[in-house]
């Protein structure tokens, strides 16, 4: 049978003839390649290009890197790199005491300095002290009860007022000051504690409210007490209005009927306010009542009620 006349079907047909020898060689070579791994050991290499088995590398050895020689002991000190050198933080320079702070010594008052206060709306201040006591010339201490938080100039003025004017007043009464009754000093608030009012001098630590001055012998000068001799209260008024730019007491605005307000507010042209009415004592005996109606006085005129016909008191009769 002529093999060239056979025409196989399928993918092995090329054109109109079947080239058997070439196809058989190709199929046989492909079958050998695919079958070789299964015939040999599992995982054996296939040398398709005839290069032979791969050659393994030799053992790796760590290379020795030469280290620098130690620095000689007598070598000069190394200079630090300015780019990496960090400067030490500068020490805070303490604030120098003010002239007032230097003047307010322990011979004048016991008034330690306290930190500045910075509150809302500008409340607070600097150069503050806690005025605890005022020292008289004979070293006797006048306690400020309770201690007052004030700016140093205000505290210095209060101390000088007590040492000089109040001390002289108490000496005229046969005693000396013992306690300054502090009703209010620093308080972050508006004027008279009214909502929306401008900031009070109390909010600036620049004001002091005083109710009384207690003497060493136990007596007390209540500054708004009508029973305290009028001349004593007037002397306190004159001395306070001479020293402080604002003095408010009874009769000023209705908020200072039971104490005296003192401050050092600065105003245009050094304008000062001194409003304190020194009231006279109340009468010890009630006013006389009207005298009784004489027995021989004519009877009061009576009006007649038209509805009932009865008499009724006159409209003007009390």
C-alpha cells in the first residue's frame, strides 16, 4: 500500500499530503522530553542545551574590615560640630523688684509678694502683695483681717495711712490701732457686682473696703456707725479723702452704707471722688406726739349720711 496515498484526518494533515517521517520524528522527540522526568529520579534536572550540571559556588568567607586605631590619650579634645551642638536654654532672669516693693519693707508692713494675676477682661494685675499686717513705729503690728490682696502702691498707701493718720487718731483716744477690718480687697468683678458694669477697682487689686478699726484697748471705730462720735468719723473721712482718689461711704450710691470704699483709680486731671455722708446720731427719744384734745374743745363737725340718715365723721377728720 502506498503510504503517500493515505490521508489521515485531524491536526496532523498538512496541505493535501501527509509527511510521515518528519512528523514521526517530532512526535517521538516530544514524547522523550515529557517522559524523561518520570523515568529518572524525581526532581532530576533536564539539560536541554547540553551545558552539563550546574556548578556550586564555593564557601563564602566574611571579609575583615580594618578598624581605626584608638585615639591617643594625649590627643587634643575634639571640637563639636556647630550644626549639631544644642545651646543650653538661657536661665530666666528674675524680675527686679519695683521701687514700691523696695519701699514696702518689713519695718512698714508684713506684705509678701505674690504672683501676677491675669484674669478675664483685664482682671488682675502685677506687682501684687498680700498685706497681712501693718507695723507701727513702736514695732506693734496692726493685723489686716483677713489679709488683703493689693497692688503694691495701694498696699503702701494703706500702710502709711494706718501708721500715720489712724495711729494719731487712736493715740488721741488713749490707745493704738489693733486690727484693720478688711471687708473686701481683690475680687474679679464689675462695679458694685452689677452684671455688665465696667471692671471695678477691686478687679484690678487697687481697692480696699474697710468696715472698722479695732483699737488695742478693745474699743472699735465702726466707720459707718452713727453712735461713734461725729468728730472721730469726720477725721477719718478727711484723712482718707486726702490720700485716696476715691472714697465712697453712706449716701454715695446705696452700695456703701455699711463700709467705706478706698481706691487709687487714676482719672483725667487727677479728678477725685469723696462721697461719704457722716450722719448725725439718731434721737434717743421718739418725737413728741400731738397733745391730747382739750376737754372744753367744741365737738367735731359731723356729716349726715343721706342713705341712712345717721351721722358720720367729716371727711377731713383723722
